[in-house]
C-alpha cells in the first residue's frame, strides 16, 4: 500500500499571492505558478518545507530578484524554502504530455 501525504496549499497560496502570482496547477507534490517562472515542490519529510525550482529560461538577474522576494516575504517567515536549482519543460514523446527535467 502506498502512503499518500496530505499537502495543504494554503501556505503556498498565501506566499505566491503575496508576490503577485497565482497557482496555475497543483499536481502531486508540485505546484505550478501562473507565470511559469518557478515551481514549488513539497518536501514531505518536513512540515512547511518546500523546494523552489526556477525555470531554466528565466534570466539570472530575474531569478535572483525573485529569490530575494521569496525570502523577504512576510508570508515566508514560517516556511522553510530550499532553493534547489532549475527545471526545463520539454515536450514529451507521448501525446499531450510534458516532461520536467530538474537540474540541481
């Protein structure tokens, strides 16, 4: 039997809305953001802990500014944000699917 973790979106929703973003799609342990500048991954090993992955196509200066905004947001103070690296979205060979490639 597989364990299924309960993942509350409330804290993440509050954080990203505080920065002017919105959730476009939650899927399993990933939360996709409307601009696709970054995505959030739940760290199921710790409560209120999340991995942040920036889109590899985001300019370095923009990702640094966004990282600073995430760290300095009052909503982030009670969260553990771990910046993991980048991700790339690639078209899958399977019809109407995408592949995420994470680069830590």
